[in-house]
């Protein structure tokens, strides 16, 4: 996911991440655990993560750097 994640960190538009890519990166076991603990279906969880993770990383790294 290198170039995709770089787009979230850097300036400019965030590239989207496919739900299947995110599941592979996070790991199926953790996705299943998160699904059980949140009560969301695996499909819904991955849909939300693929939407929210890029925005979260972008917000946490303004100007391409980590801000505290």
C-alpha cells in the first residue's frame, strides 16, 4: 500500500484503498476480532475503515508530518 499511504500523508488528494487491500494489510484475524467486538459485519467494518482510515491518517499528518 506504499504509494496509497503516501498520498494520505503527503499534500494533495488521498488515494482510495480497496476493502480487500485493507483487509490484507490489517489481517483477517484482526478484522474478525474487530467485527465481533464492534457488532459490525465484516463487510460494513471494512467499508467504514476504507473510508475513514485515509482521512484519519491525512488529518494526523498535516503538511506531510506527524503532529502532536
